[in-house]
């Protein structure tokens, strides 16, 4: 099949089909509600009985804006059901989506055990004499779909199915929005008929279809995440330079992003990238390239800069406080980014470990959504009920996750509660002038720090202002 690039849009109404979704995590749940909303009948299966019991009552196991409402809606339409039985989920299914996790495994390579197990379980239940379209949404290293297909055919020689790679590009915290507004739908298969069937399943979504072979589709997904990580590390390395030469990384990134060839996205300097995808996909792409005899050196640097960004933050905090031993630290945010309760590979975890090894006397932390996960994953940190409780008695406050509520804080109240006066904005999220006006020293990433007593820092000049002036 040739590539169909720009311009093909799926916008007619979908004809209702039966879909089984294997795995009810971020990708599986978002795909489930999206397909139910498009009019299909979706039966999702997960091995976690508690998760399924919750979902049957329309209770989402993850914090994801918009998800609860759609779960509740489709509980009444009866187009979305949850089960622990793969046989029940697959009954009458014309499509089976594999949405299980592919976590980091040994030597950085992805651990495909869950996908293999799910594929074998699906193969065993595929009906005879009926063509089923099996769709891999999970992120896989290049060449994996071929291996999975061979495994399925070995276990179910008589089954009739086609296996399509259809990677998911959603972001956590924006998952529901992203599944309804994808930039592109990548369909990897050489089977034109199945590609068209899958494209029809998505009819109703406005998106560019990109049909290609399976290996290219697999690589598109991993390479996209690796490239996003590269942009972030570029911004973070630039931040270090900006701190030395008294430039402002926010202004530099904004100016760079005005070039559409560069683009403004994922150029925010901060504490580096975390989460369940970017770190794993950079590592996974490197590992599969090495297996193919190619050393992707650029990605090694991307990882190194990312690690260093966390260490650099600790070093700069120590500089601000004249050493960390015996100091009390308040932390704003724990989740790997805003709008999620996910702590997987969150910069906060590394930072807490490093702060402890530097002998801080205590850490008090607050996150609007991740406190439940933090109770399980972060022992030894005092978890607080709000952002003010976290700063009480602190020598320094470190903003780790850019939740909007931190922007709205009363810095006067923060100053009154703290013992010291360092506010370190690890995400360049706050209004430095307001922080400074409250009598706090404002430290941020890739910019000169401003003491409470010094004159205000440079304000970025908006690009819009410049063009207006030129006109
Ligand atoms: C990412 C991809 O964006 C998504 O397309 C893919 O499907 C899954 O992986 P996600 O992990 O949800 O999504 O988060 P993303 O928004 O990309 O952020 C990843 C990390 O980078 C976060 O820790 C975030 O805080 C950080 N980040 C992001 C920056 O430090 N700077 C930026 O400019 C953008």
C-alpha cells in the first residue's frame, strides 16, 4: 500500500462495530470511551479485578480530565462494558485492540511480556472462519508486530486475522482530548482492506490518516517520543548556558519556536522529562537501534542532559541556601507533570532521593492529585493537605510540578510561613516579580536569579508587541 499523506480526512459518521479492548490503562480506557462515543459497542477487559469493579460503577482508576463524565455517560448508553474475562470481551468482536503496557525491561529494551501474553490469549479465542482485525496500540520496538503475529499464528494456526500497528500519541492529563483530536492516525499494515476497515472505525474524527507499513509505524511512535525528549533536553542544556551568560531561556525558546520548522512545543526548560513514556521510549529506541548495529549517540546525550537537569537543580538549590545539610524543604508538586496523578519516573522521586543524600532535615510536600500514589511510593516525606502547609518552616520551597494553583498562591502568605526565603521555581511557572515583591528570593531555570532586594528581572517582550511596533 502506498503512503497516503496529507489531506485524507475521516469525517463521515461511523457505522457501529463491536470492539474488544485488552488492557484498561491510559491508552485502553481513552480508546474505549472514544470508540463508544463514536457509536461503537466496546467491551474492555483487564486482569485487575478491582479496577474492573470500579469501572463497572463508572469510577476511573486514574485521574484524567473528562474521563469520569464519559464513563458515566456510556454506562447508560450500554455501549461500554468492562470485564475480567477475555472470552466475554471478545464475543462477537470484529476488532481487538491490544492496549497493555510495555514497560522498560532489562538493558533498556522494552518488556514485551504483557503484549505477548495478551496476544496469545487473544489468538486462542479468535473465531474460525471470521476475519478479525487485531490492532496493536501499545508502543513496541520496531519489528515486534512481526514477532507477535508469528506467535499468534503458532498458537492459533486456523485463526483468520490481520494484525495492524496503530500507535497512540495521547498525552497523560490530555488523554481524552487527544483521542478525540489526534494530529494524525498512523495505520501500519500492508493489507489495504483492513487499513480501510480501521480507518472507518475512526470515522467521525477529524484527523490526517497516514497509512504505511508496520515497521515504519512502530518507528514513527518511538521516534516521535524520542524527538520530543530531544527538544526538552535541548532547552534544558540551553538553560545552563543562559544562566552563565545572563540570557533568559524562556525568551530564547519563544523566539526559536516562532520558526514553524522548529515549533514552540516541548521547548520548556525545567526539571527534565519524566513519566511512563518519554524516558522509556528514548531508552527503548536506543536499545533496539543497538540491536540493529546502530548507535544513536544523540539520544545518549538527551538522557545525560535529562539526568543532569535534576542534579543541577539540587546544586543550585544548595548554592541558594549555602548548603543543604539540616535544611527544611517544601515541595510543590510530585506528579511527573500537571493534570495527572502519575508518579512514574517523576523528577520529584529523584530530587527527593538526592535531597535526602545531601542531609536535609525534612521534606514537606503537596500535590493536588498525586497524594494517594505518593503515600505508597514516597516514604519519609511529610505529605501535606495544601500548598501552604508544605511551606511551613521551610528554608526553601521547590516547585516541581507546574499545577496552575501554584501560580495563584499568595506569596505574602508563603513568605510569612517560611523560615527562609528561597522560592525555587523548577518549571518557570511563577510570576518572578510577584514572588520578589513578597520578599522572597526567586530562583528559576535558565535565568538569572533575583533576590528580594535586587531590581526586578528582565521581562520578556512579547512577539506580538514587536510585530505591532514594526507595523
Ligand atoms: C508523551 C508524548 O507527548 C505523547 O505524545 C505520547 O503518546 C506519550 O508520551 P506524556 O508522557 O503524557 O506524553 O507527557 P508530555 O506532555 O510529553 O511530557 C513528558 C515530560 O516532559 C513531563 O515530565 C513534562 O513535564 C516534561 N516536559 C514537557 C518538559 O519538561 N518540557 C516541555 O516543554 C514539555
